[in-house]
């Protein structure tokens, strides 16, 4: 287990974690968000950024009530990935002590690799969904 952290940035592609469109319902989104927060060791002082398409976000927004977060919504191929990557501050290492990526998508691999040795990184993924490059770049990977 990595040392205790003071503040983490969480980038969550909830659409990726929930899975196929037939799983996009309130019960699944609620379960996945709850599992994510536990697996990621989320704390109230952390920054949580969640992205998805409008259908998934309609379910996720209600499940995040009472949890400080930022929702990003978009459509098109890899829209959530792009929105989350754009949400990363330029001074990431100065502002946060750990990065947590809630996705198995390859789009996050270059950023996670650049942080190697500079900041601990954790990838939280769904079963069967993890890019080999992201796996190799991350300090730690956990499965929901």
C-alpha cells in the first residue's frame, strides 16, 4: 500500500468503468461509483472529476450528490478521455500528491508515464478493461 497521501486528483471515466451500454442504468452507475470511491481510497479533500456521455452522466450526477466533484459531459469517440485529460492542471505535481485514473483506456498512459517517479499513480479499472501501456505506466492497478 502506498504511503498516506494528502490530496489526490481523481480522473474518472465512469462510462468506461460501467461498461457496455446495456449496463448504463442508475443501479449499475451507483454501484460502480461506490466501488470506485472505495478502491481509489477517495477522501473528501480530494478533487474528483467525472466524465461521460450525456446518458451515463444523467445517472451519475444524482449518485454524486453530497460529494464534491466536477462533471464533464461530451459525445463522440473518446470524448470522456479528452475531457478528463484537458481537466488536468499544468501544475499537477505541485497541487496534488497522487493521481488516480478511473479508466483502463490507453489515452491516459502517456500522462501516467510522464509522472513516473514524480507522483504516485493508481489506476482503477473494470474487469477485462486495461490497456497494456497504462498497466505498464501505473505504479498500482486495482480492479473493481
